[in-house]
C-alpha cells in the first residue's frame, strides 16, 4: 500500500490512532496530547490501565472500527500492530490518501528525532531496565523523554516527551504493523543500545530462535560508530553480538567475564545490596528495594548506561534508593489475613524461573504459592511445554490455570496445563491444574495459611483474579 510522506511536526494538529488501547499506542497518544495536539482514537472494549490513562487525558475513543471515524481528515493516522489489513478504518485511511504511520515510526519521527536514543531491548527485563534508566536520568535533572511498555511507579505513566537530550525507549522485537512486518526496535535510531537477553519467544510470528537473533544483529548494525552497546555477559547469545558491534561495547553481569560485575549480592525482605566492580576495580556499593539476582543484572546494565551519559555515583545511588519499580513486576498487592499476594508479568519459562527464585530468596521461610496463567501467544502453545516443568523450583504449591482463548488453537498445538501439573508433581512439587479463576480463588482462600506468599503470574487481566483473591481473603478474616 502506497503511503504519502509523513507531515512535519508543525503540520500535525490532529492525530487519530487506530487500536489506541494498546500499551504502546496509548503511550504514543499521551505523547501527542502532552505536546498540544488534538488526539482521537478508536478501538474495541478498553481495559485498565490504558482505559484510565485515555480517560484522564480526555482523549475520545470511538468504539469499533469504521471509516466515518476519519471524517475529520486527521493530519496523521497511526495504525497499531493489532490492526489487520482488512480493518475497514485502516483501509479507509489509505483510500483517503491520509498520512499513515506505525506506532514506532511515529515515535521515531516526532519524538526521538536527533536526540540521544537509549534503546533497551531483549527477551527479558527490558521494561524494568528502561524504567530504571529513565528514573536515573529524571532524578539527575536530565528531563528524559521516554516510552516504556509497562508503567514505572515513580512516574505513574509510561511516557514523557521530556525536554532533555536523551530519549529512552523499550525496544520490542514484535512486528510493527500489517504494512511493515519488521520488528519495532528497528525504527528507534539507537545511539546507546542495551541488550538484556535473547531467547525464543513470539512463536506466533517467529519460526525459530535464529530468526530472532538475525533481527538483533540488524538492530546492532544501526548503532553509529560513536555509539555504545551494553550487553549482558551472562547470556551467550548476547555476547556473540559484541563481535559484530560497529562501535564500542561494554558487558555487564554476575559472571567473572563481565566488565561491569556485581559481587557480594545479599537479598533480604527489605531489599538487595550489592557491590559493583568495573574492569576488576571496585566501583561502588549499592542498595535498593528490588528483589532477585536478575534485577541486579538489570541494575548493572542501567548503571553502565548512566556512566556513559555522565551521571555520578551519588545520582545513581539516589535513583536506586528511590526506584519504586514497575507496575505488575513483583508488585505487592496486599496481605489480607497475613497472606501476602504478589503480582508479576512473568510468562516466558526463564522469567517464571527468575521470578519464583527471587520471591523464594526474599521469603525463604514462608510457604510459596505460584499461580500461572498461559496467556501469551507463545505460552498458549506447546513450544515451552517441557521448559515450564523446570521453571517452578522453589514453589511449594503450584496452580496452573486454563489456557487463555484455548479454542483459538488446534489441540495438538495447545499448551497442556494438566500435563505441566503432572510433570511438576513428578519432580516433587505439589501442583494441580485448576481451569476456572473462581475455583483457584476458592482453593487458595480455603488452604492458604497466615504467612503464606501467593505469587500470581500472567501478562493479562487473568479474569480479575487479583481483586477477587484479595476480597476473598479479606472476607475470610
């Protein structure tokens, strides 16, 4: 489909976003609204937190997708990657000859521009790490722009136009739009690139790990010779990127080969302390409230970026001490009746393993429930059936929910919750498959004791389990 050139920033007074309810699209709508544009959108039913964000920004959202939503002839139409080629509203935008952009294309064109783009990419940890980098810059008075896939609690929103020279963006390897099937992160013009990890994911669009690796190499090639790549030395696939880096590379991690390394990592219920060594020389000790050694890795990557852009030890330390984390990342929801309920976004087997391990390390003497919903396009498929059986070490009780939208997958392709429960039981971990949310809530409410920790892992609403469990436990007294 032929598209007219994008108008200049000065030529955009009205922006319309098709599928505005996505996390990235909602944030982009916020950026346009924050910079004084009139913003409208369309989508199906909206859900928190984006529904709340759009309401607070007073952005009108039309329900459904219809050509008449474009009757005002907006100066720019942004099409989300949830929109297919057959979408009548998107088709109308092309037929009317309106300027059309994808979300990452619009972000790069109107907000990143020639600024110092810090791109945080990787299979795991990119939301947390990008949030931390943005907070470090903010507390140092650098006024960064940012767009992040989760909501950093310090900011309360996942976007800011910013007035400084740096723009921080979470670089997603998912595809861009129906008219651009390349990964989103190829649009973000990285001057500093941080890569946390590379594993197979997004089984709905990538055939294998090699296809994902190829796109990370394409991303690396975009960094200018004057730029920097910051690579996690604990991931062998990430380390391989260094050989083809067109610029300086620095590594970070917990292993001995990393340039930036953490030693003396100590975890308690209050938080985590660690000492940073750079190139074999003592750098500084740090403390923060985040838990898990994987988050120490994330902190090391952020510290390396902070060092590159000139932040001092005191500025970095102040940011770590005050960093409140990211919504839905090991977020404590409450402790009714002495049962601590924690929510996390973990869905990939590696993320599940790291999260369970981190919560176990923080609460070593408390019984740990791990509740998991297979919801992503990858976890709903059998591709990681066996890997999940190795991801719950440290949990005392595991509950596996039904596959989200299981009817959309062929039975032979579909993940099997009952098999996972059986495999975990074989490994000596008490596990059961409970399909319905109401039954999961009733089971936990009737069996959990004071002092237990319930870790709920899903990347979606999970049938409202969070509020339902808290209410039921509270009513139990």
